[in-house]
C-alpha cells in the first residue's frame, strides 16, 4: 500500500484529498499545514510520497522539497498546486520534486500521479509536460548565449541584466539569497568579469536581458 503525507494549508482540501486516497487504498500517514511541518512530519513518518502545495506558511513548498531532497530518504515529492507559471514549475523541479500536477486535475490523474511517483517515475500534468520538455531541450545549451553557464546561472544572468538585485532574484526563482550570491560569483568567474556591472554590460551586449525603465546595474 502506498503511504502519503499531505502538505497543504487548506484543511478542506486535505480532507477531500484524504477521502479520495482512502477510496483507492492509498494510506495517508501524516498531514501538515506549513512547509516546516511538512519536513518534520515527513522525516518522522517516512512516507512513499509527500503531496506538497507550494504556497504555505513558514516555509514554501519549494524550500520544503529542497530540504527533503537533501535528506537521506527514499521519500519522493509530488507538487500539487494551483500555480502553473514557469517560475513555480521549474523551481520545484530544481528543488527535487518528482512530479508536478495542478489542483484542477481530475481525481484519476491525481491518484495516478501519486502512484507513478511512488514507483520512482517522474510525472507532470498534461498542461505542464509540453513546457517541461521544451525547457529540457533548450537547457542543453545548444545555440544558447554563454553555453559555459549552467541553466540556473543563465537564468540569474538574465535577471541581473534586467537590473534585479539578489533579493528579488531569490524571490523570483524560489532560491535562498545565499544561493543566488554563490551563482552570481560563478557567473562572474565564467564570464571573466570582475563586477556585476561588467556582467550586465556583457549580457546586454549579447542580447541577454533587457534594461527596463528604472533598471540599472546593481553592484
């Protein structure tokens, strides 16, 4: 029997999902209303799958997923969210989620995704899969400016070139600000420049990013 922890700050939604899973023989062995609780309950119960929302108090679902991915455990994370924007989807994938399904999916799709993730598969909702495949194809770096950069470094450089500071980049990509600082250092090294301003100029000269009104290089 597949065991699951439900992490969502809406109790009515958890109640409905718990009833659905009980009807198909999936055992809910823990619940959490915050990201912090999700990490704690999961570490205590060691379920097969955590069904994780993104917007939760204390710690968002992306950070909670990253914390669980860093733990020595076989538990896998399925994101179940209303958010379908690229930033949320790819932040979850980078954090270590094994799947991403929207909350408006049908019951059979949600149950199927949980069972697939429990078997070790990677699964995405129908409306998300095409974008993920396109992203993975582009991430190879073929034809991309600055192919020496990783996908994350390229994303950060693009946001730098738009005039965004580290804190804003961290919020946009669901990363810790320290992670952004480390990646910025990597970008400067790989581009052979000594400052953010030089990196921004080099990026814009290559057509990466666009300076909007009021956006200026930030040192």
